[in-house]
C-alpha cells in the first residue's frame, strides 16, 4: 500500500492532467463551455424546488419547511449521483483506457483515482449550488453540516471499492458491466431516496436493513433535512463492506494487472 501511494503521488501530474483533459473535452465544442456544468444542476434544483415545493406541495412527516421534500430529494439524488458516477465509470475505466494501457507504462491505479477526482469535481460544483440554495432559503443545517464530510468519505470508499472490483471483473467478463447497470437501477428505487422510509410497511423497512446504501442515504437526509447528526452506529455495516471491497478490488487488481493488458 505505501508503495502504491508513493507511485500515485509521483504520477500526480498525470492524474490531474487526465481530470483536466476530461473536463475540458466534455464541453470542447459547446458555445457555453463549462457553464453547462452549472446550468444543468441549477436547472435540476430549480425544477425540484418548484415542482415539489410549490406545485405539488409535497410535505415530509415532521418537517415544517415548504422546501422539506425538495431538500430531501436533492440530498439523496445528488449523493447517489456521486456514487453511481464513480461506480459506473470505474467499472469501465480499464476497458475505455485500453489503448493507453498498452502504449504507456504508468501505475494502473491512476485511472480509478482520476475517476474519483473527476466525479468529486462535478459533485463539488452541483453541491456547492445546492448549499447556496440552503443558505438563501434559510435551510442551512449549521454545524451539523460538517457531518457530511465523513459520510462522503465513506460513500467514496464504498463506491471505488465496488467500482474497481467490478472494473477488473468487467475486463474478463464483459457482461458484468451490463448486468450491474440493471442492478444499479433497481438499487436506486429500493433505497429511500424519492420516498421516505416512513411510507413503507414495517416488514419492508426491516428488509432495507440489508441495503447498505439505505443507512448512508439516511445519514445525508438527517443532516440536510432534519438538521441533526446521523446515527453513526448504523453506518458500521457499510464501513466494513467498503473496507472489504477496497481490499478485494486491490487484491484482484494486483493479481490480474498483467493479464488485463493481454485481455484488452
């Protein structure tokens, strides 16, 4: 592990350059350029606020704010989007970078690290706008907001551990990526993001205990909607799972790094 970290640090210019090139390429032929990175999420936040807070008058049990459901929805959708982007891109990163892997000699783990940094850059822009909305609307949670950072670290660890594991398997079994895309869709709807868990029957709520993302999404919702610290003890299962997946992903990568290049 220390050797890998040293190698990643030595190639930090390569990693940051990859993130920069991808960000610029995304809007290369666009008149508004990177402004779309602000316009798109801003539009989404406005739509959620207008539709659910003003038109549908959606309310959450125990939440008095007229923006309660809008904030609840954004808290889940934005953080789930970060998770889905990291996992989705990491599971395909080795296949998409096949030519690069064959032509250049560099630490292969630079690619997943670049995926994480690129996803965090996109998330920082959209979540920064959402934070601005919380401040303007008088719904900023105050000191409790700091609880987001350990929860986000846990989300990223879980996402990259799962993404790298799937990424290595996807090189040898291409159905893995297609199959997991279907699973991710079902996983989203089986997680209390669009609906509150209180709307479910007790039996279904008990079943959600097996969904590692349910507790993590609830942590974000507790912080941003009810302005309270999350139940940290409920995050132990996903913490252990995240560490286990990171170990599994690194082990698979180390064992099959050479074979991956041949397979590609």
